């Protein structure tokens, strides 16, 4: 996939360490990015809501 300039995006509700065998396969990709996406806090929600209404 790297040679054909493709990307793989995966999402899960657990970290790679908690998934098990899949995490071992993902370690083969050197340029991987793992991002923790959590629910927005109260302050962030206050900034998002007015923009989404307008």
C-alpha cells in the first residue's frame, strides 16, 4: 500500500495494546499514528454548539 500511495484508517474503542494480535500486526507499520479521541469537555462544547447552529 505504501508503494501505491494509499492509507489505512482504523478506529477502535480500545488501545492497540488491549486489542492483542491486531496490535502486533500494526507494529509493522513504522509511520503509524495513534490518537486518543475523547469526548469534548464543557468548554469545548460551548465553542462547538454556537457554530453548529448558525
